[in-house]
């Protein structure tokens, strides 16, 4: 009588492809990796990046001036950050762009390499330009800039919606909303 073939999923879950001698250490290492990933996910407020909440952008303190100036602009009543800074082609494009740009921003912030003057990335320029045109299409169709297409909206509308923000020190005394606590401090507060 032949033995029944083992289920591939069961083989993976039980680490059947690893020698018996190494299964326990591999399970321990995988458990540590999953645990560390869960802690990092919680401490970094990673779930907030799946939302469109404008306060998510100030998880990093370097975005506080941009948040504060937007919050006092006329755009606040009709937009949030992702309305301007993320493509609106389809949900996949939105999350791919948010993931790519967010991972880069998080890496630069973590390494202490963030710029003192926040600027749009090269890939962000066409996205913001496209979103300006998408929202203000009726107005844009009435404006002709000498037949040129190499200008962006903020060449003329430089202070929309972020005002004169030029550096991290531009709004040192700005009020900002209290963010929900994250990490170990949050766990202690819930107890």
C-alpha cells in the first residue's frame, strides 16, 4: 500500500521541507520576524496609511507645516492630501503610488535624510498637475498660457494651498491635532 501524497499547504505550514533538526530554530526565527513586523506595524501607525485621513500625513513631524497651512486654506473644505498628491486613475495606481512614495519618505525620515525644504518628487509633479486640472477643468479650459504646456499650475498659484511654507522652521509655533498614541505607550494607556 502506498502512502497518500502530502498536502503542499500542510508541508509548508509544518516546514516539512526543512530537516527535522532545523525546524524548531526556523519556527522560532519566523515567530520573531512576525512579532517584530507586528510591533513595527503598530508603532509606525502603518494602518493609517491605508486611509485618506489628512492627519496621517503628520505621522512624520516634518509634514506639520504643510498640514497646518493646508488646514487654514480654502482647499481644506473640499480636499484632503491624497486628493492632490495621489493619482486617481484607479485604486491599484493609488495604493502603488502611496506605497512607493511613502516607503521612500519613511526611509529618508528614518535615516535622518529628510530635506529641510519639502518639495514634490519628480514623480509627484505630474500627479499634482493632473489633479489640479481634474478638479479645476472648467477653469483651466478657459485659460490659455500662450499655447505652452510646459508650465505647472503652481508657477502662478504658488501659495495654493500651502502658503509660504519653505522649510521645517516656517511654522514653529503651529498648532497641530493630537494624534492617537502608537506603540507601547498606547498599549499602556488602554490598560
